[in-house]
């Protein structure tokens, strides 16, 4: 099976699940992802305080519909998971249109779209429908029979976690959110991109360690940070993976830290692929970078997106579906993310262990013997030049990315030669 076919098959399996902030569909999603990667499923109990928040009760929805005067179902959860406001409380009542209307959500400017609405932190209920459905089925005053069979009960909030060890204990965070029901770009695309990135990472010899998380947005990230406060201090940078499969433009949300090299790396990946991209400067709206970059953690995070959340008309509606999102687009975004990870992983700091004056190369069998080692590559540097520059610049303060930028060369080439100097005991890496 090709990667695109694999993505497509998982999109189709995961799309129908009625995920929310908590509940069995989230666990089922994580269990399906366990076919791809060995995720641990963590459960945090309802009612527990996590920083300024409380872990909510579990929500299980069984049935939701509205019937007209003739007893015909005119809105039915069975037809689309978005028809009920997520986390709605139960209701069974007959009401006229004036009473019902505050609980009906539709978009006049997108008459075919069912909006996605949640009521996580308010005790409320509601239905979502397209404006066309509203016009068609709600032309009289009723009464309408309204029924939501849902339960809220003490249970737990589920998080998927995968720790992938590398040579260094310094970590890179990869986080995505799994709380959205039946929408493909936001955020099944992010879920699958994350799972497949983790699968790739598990197959290579890593310089850094990786912490891969699948959390319900906001409360999941907060709960996880609260339970792993020490561990999160080991994280140097983070990727918040979301909306990677839309038909629109590529773009990236920058780190809160404007001058951070993480922003430069993302742009380098786009440039390498000759992709035009939009830059979204950090702002405190958005996804879980809000938690990871908050004052206590200050982890610089980026999100590399294709049709970024907020930015496409189908966002948070039923039109964000499997017609809009193509597996091939997700596969392309995955490739960009993997190129970024390749840069991130090899961005290591080395220190010259013989910093007093110049290293005598021949003594360490480092002076190149073949003529080829003196011939510059396309960046203008010969192998000897790389050795000399690395020995000169590796003072324990500059990373390979800093050096690559300064010289205008590929970080990968520096990484290779630094590895040879490390093997000779002349360079030592900071771990
Ligand atoms: Zn969303």
C-alpha cells in the first residue's frame, strides 16, 4: 500500500467517529492509531484540577433529533455528527419556533454548510443545520419535538502519548488535537500527519528525543502539561500539527519568539520545495501553542499548514469533509514536515575539545589526503574548509544551524563532518 493509500484508508475509518473533548470515540481513535504507532493511552479523571481548569465529565451522545408537527424527523444526528452541538446536555421537550430558535445554529452566508459548534464550558444544548434545511423545515411555528439523549458522567479524558528516545535527552514536542468530530482538514489531517511522522521517526537513528501527543485541544494540552511539568522543561521546540490537507495555500504560524531559528527552518523547507507560503505571525488565538508557549513553559512552536484553520471557507463546517481533503495533499504536507524534522533533529551543538589555538590536523589524521577533499562543492567549500570552519566555530554556543546559516551551506553536510570530528575525539556534542 502506498503512503497516500494508507492515509486515505485511515481518513475513511476515522472520519465518521463522533469525537469530542472526552468520550469513547476519542479512545477508539487512539486505538486505531495504535495500529500505526505504539501509543500509550493516558486517562485523567473528571473533576481533577489542572492549573486553572477542571477536567470535564465524559460526554456520550446516543441520539439527537427534531421532529416537526407531523412527527417527521427533520434534523437527525444519524445523518451528520455535526447536527448536535458537541457536549449538549439532554433535553426532551415540545417547543414553538421562538423557543427553539436560540438553540438552532446555521450560516446564512454558507447555506449548504452545517456549522460545528461546541458547548464545552456552558451548560447548554443545541442543533446545527444548514441554512437551506432551516428554511425548508422551519417555516411554521411548530410545535417541534426536540430530543437529545446524552449523558455526562464522571469518567476521564484520554490522551495518546508516544515517547521516542534519541541520543539526547533534549526533546522535540509534536502535538496534535483529536477532539473534532467528522471534519477532515481540521483536524483529521493533523492527526494522520502526526501519526505518520512518528512512524518515520521510529525508523531512524535520532539525535533528539521526541514527545508525540494526541490531546483534546486546550484542556488536553493543559492536563498533560500539569502532569508532566518537569518533563516539559526538557522540550526545546514544538510542532503543533493541524490543517495539513486543505486545497488552499501553504503557510505557517510562527513561534511566539519572532526571531527564533524554528521560523527560519520552516521557511528553508518551503524554499527548498519552491513553495509560496503565507506567514502567520504568532497571536494568542489558535491551537495548543497557547499552552506550550505560555509563560511557564515558553516552548517555541510552529504550525505548518495547508488551508490553515480560520483561513478557509469550509472551516468548522460539514464542508470540511473528504471531498475537500485529499490524501495526496496530506502526504505532501507530511513530506514537508519530515524535511523540517530532519533539520530539527540534526541541529546539534558541538564543542571543540582542543580550543587552544589551531588543531594540528595531520596529527589526528584529519588532513585530507586526496585531491578531491580540496575541491569546493557547489556552496564554495571544500571538505578541508568544512573541517576548519567547524573547528573554529564549534565553541559550544553555536548550533549546526547557526553555522550552516553563517556559511550558507547545508546543515546536513556539517552534521556529517562534525560526526567524523566527534569520532576522532576532537568535537564533543552537547546533549
Ligand atoms: Zn478547530
